[in-house]
């Protein structure tokens, strides 16, 4: 009867050891998955950042083109005002007509500059978003590595526990044999 109890003790010890070793492997797998997930998140966020950078460049090009087009239309408007004043027999070299043309030119230039300013602001905002996405990507990698390290510690703990189980179980079996 004593040998059956010892065999059962040893078998239970070996089974518990194997279970703890499997648990350790599971923690290692979970750690690797966490690190991989962090890297994948970084890749996605870096791609999104590149899209934002392209969007920023496109926004600047768009605003410059819009300002250029607005400038051409403004020049045409000013030329039309000069022609209208000249057809009316008004001298455009001095006085109120000159003030009117100057005021119109200033307003058109202010509007053109506002278009450019809005383009620069939109570009800056998109570039800021791109940098934020890149930073989030770096954070994702660090988070993944931290999780991996945590799982590695859990795996080491499970491995140490498995050795403790062996020592305890075999010690108990030896104690049973000695009786």
C-alpha cells in the first residue's frame, strides 16, 4: 500500500510540474503576443502619421493655389474697376478713385493672406497630429514591451514554482518511503 501512495504522490507531483511549465509557456506566448501587438500598433500609427504628413503638404499646396487663383481674380477685379472708372471719365491717378482702388487692393491682399494663413494653420495642425500619432506609436511599443516583461516575470515565477513543486512532492514521497 505504501508504494501505491508514493507512486500517486510522484505522479501528482509530475502532473503539477507539467501544468506549471505549460503555464510558464503560456505566459511567454502572451508576452510575445503583447510585444507583437505593440509593434503592429506602431506600424499602423506610423502609417496614419505619414497620411497626415501628406495631408499637410496637400493642404499647403491647396491653399497656395487658392491664394494664387484669388490673387488673379483680384487683379482682374481691380483692372475692371480701373476700366469702369476710366470709362466714366474719372481720373484714377488721384483723389477718391485712387483711395477706392487702394482700399480694394488692400482688402483683396488681406483676403489672399488669410487664405495662405489658414493653409499654414491647417498644415501645422496636420503635422502636429502626425507627430502625436508617431508618439502614440512609440508608446504602443513601450507598452507592449512592458507587458512582455511582465509576462516574462510571471513565466519565471511559474518555472520556479514548478521546481518548488518537484522538491516538495519528491520530498513528501521520500518521507512516505522512510516511514
